[in-house]
C-alpha cells in the first residue's frame, strides 16, 4: 500500500517529499506520538482530526481519511527517523516549532503526561532541530491553551 512512499523515505539520497506525502508523514508522526503510551484514546484521535483539519484546511471527511491512512502507515513504518528527516527538510524551522506544538496537543489530549510520550517528543524535537528549551516552551504554550 505504501511501497512508493516507503521507497522515497528509505532511499539513500531521498528527494523532497511531495506536499501530500509530507502531510501524511506528519499525520503518521501525530499517530505515533498518540500510540507511544500504549493507549490510542478517542481524545487523541479527535485531536489529530482537529490538528489536521486546521493545519491543512481539510473537511472532516478528508481529515478522517488522512488519519486512517496515517494510522496504517504508522503501523508499517520501521522507525521515527524516516518521518522526521523528511519533515525537517520540507518544513522551515518556524513551522517545525508549530509541528512540535501539534505533537504536544496530541500527547496531552487525554489529560495526562506520559513518560513514553515525553521521551518520544524529546527525540522528535531533537531530530527536527528543535532544542530542549523551545520544546519545553511549546509544551507550556499547549498546556496553557488546554
């Protein structure tokens, strides 16, 4: 199902991802964060819909389809590095901070901070070129909005 997508992600010298593939990679990363604590709650699923609808100006039906595709991709993806590498190349630093905020929105959607989610968010932030301070500030902004 994702053969050509994985081929681009795993290529020795990957080219830039098309916008749709970058959107799918980011949504799969949202799903990965939501699942990292062993629970994929309805609140997290709903937050993924909210984030994708707002970020990509999607209808609810299109956001549901994207989330469904991202859930399947996340199950098949071997590691997080494949997603973050291409997001880092495709998304300017200012937007990557917004990506971290979106990830925190999903991680905190169930009202609990989990050590697995925290660890994954630290790793992802680092891979996206976001330092610990900016990652913590992004989390705090999300917490204040909740």
